[in-house]
C-alpha cells in the first residue's frame, strides 16, 4: 500500500474535533515514540547503531508524520558530555551534552518533514511509570514547579524557529506521587496543588508567550486514561484553537475478554466523547504490545482487534509505543535500582535489532492502514 505524504504545512491548530494545518486541512497525527532521552543517560536510544538522519528517513519512509520524543527535566540540565559509546554511529555528536544530542535528533527528524512532539516524560531520569516512582505530578521532593516550568520555556525557545516542532506534550501519565511524605493524587479542575487542568493552562500560556504556534497536548489522569474532567473543566488557553487532549491505551487498561462494543463504550466514556461532542481533538499518545505476537494471524487477542476497530471507526490520531527495538538504561526514578539495561530487547519495538529496517512488516502494515484521515476538513 502507499504511505502518507509527510509534508505538513504548519502551524497546526484545531477546529472542533480535528487538527488542521495552515491551510485548514485535516492532519491526522500518526506517529511513533522514540524514547531514551528521559532515561539514565539522557540520550535517545539507537544512536550507537544508526545515524540519526538515516533513522529519520526510515521513519518518514513508513508514512509516519510525527515522532513523540520524551525527555526529562533532569536531562535538560546536564552539562557533561554523553559518553561516546552511546553515539558510536553519530561521531559528529561526540562531546555533546544530552540536550545538544536532543537538538540534533529534532533537527534530523524535522529535516525529513516529520513533526516532532517533545514530551516531558519524567522529572528525574529513569524508566516510567509506576505509582511509587514519585514522578506522577509536575513536582516532587527533588524538582520544583519552577524547574518544570523553566524546562518547558527552554524547550520552547530552542525550537521556536523550527515550525515542525508543532506540539508540546506537557506531562506524561498523570498519577499519584508522594511528596514531602504525603501521598498526593492528581485532580482535574477544582483548583489546588495537584490540578492538572490549571497546570496545563499555566504552562500552555507560558509556552505561547514565547511561541504562539505549538499545540498544547493535555494528558488525562490515571496514566492518561481518564479525561472525564474535561466535560466540566476544559483547558482554556489565551491562544485559541490550540488544545489537544491525549489518552494512552494498553491491554491492561481493560478487562480480559472485553467485547468490542464494551471496549468502544469504555473509550468513549473516558475520553472519546470529546470527539463526538466536537470539544477538541484526541490523540492516543501511546499504545502498543509485543510486536512479534501481533504479527501472528490471531495474535494480540481482543484488545488489539478492539483498538484497531476504534481507531478506524472514530478516526483517531495516534502514536505507537515504540519505535525502539532495544532499551536504554532505565532506573526506577530517584533511585539506583536498574529496571532496564542498555541494549536489552524492547518487545514493543517496530525495528530490527540493529535499527536498520522494519522488523515486523505485518504490524507496520496494520498501522499504515490507519494513517490517512477518513473525515475532516479538506478530506475527500
């Protein structure tokens, strides 16, 4: 099958339930997560195997139009160079700090016409996410609200001249966190210390003071599974038509054996209603499963069939987790306990272990079938 034309006219904005380009034509975000910069070494994984520009060409050749690029607040503050061994296939980056490597990856991706979506995945470095990792809010005992905000202002300034850095995913998977010895739960809308809707509004407006163009992506509560609070407390920015809501979805978010009708009802209740009621666009910023399993004729079970049906029926924007065929080093945030080792296989990854090609063509074909928009402005 053919793939999607990755040339996108920016800036992006929203109209009702759709993201549109500078010509008011529907853009369906169809992307992949390339992770690593939020982990212990602060660098996207794979740069020891492949040149970043070759990787960008490979992503674009599959028809993806965007890449979600996680980072940590910790990464943005590191002044020491990344050890050369992790940049072995990108020798021109030897001596670069983590944020300079991130800059080079952003540049390589956007030079291939890909939209880049920075995502604050963690405050600390490490592997995300759990209820006890103290990184579920935008502050903890090691990182202040001011540092989180400053990191976003720095990211915005760095890429303000690059129109394809066209959206900012503000905080990954809101969840509980223990801060100052007290367990705090995220909220949406009532005001107070843990109100994510208020935080998205504040940070979104600060970003737009620097650059008025990026979309502001607002993830739901409960590991980005719950946007029910939007109905009564939508995020309102000074810049109109810039809010996109985001959910994540994995098989363990659902009961085993769930019917397709029940799955779709759950997704619509938890966040899909923003599409039906034309409140705002919805982006599934993460979803994935073991790629080898999904490649088999009956692989993936009910969840895989269900999410494919819903993505098609609702014409939802999405981003697969993950591109990576191998892990970076990832500790439990704020500790020295290693959860993932550098180079270990990533079962959800789409590429061959050496990062040179597509490792699971059957999965790629299923994703490509859901890249083109079916509805919306300018869609014939």
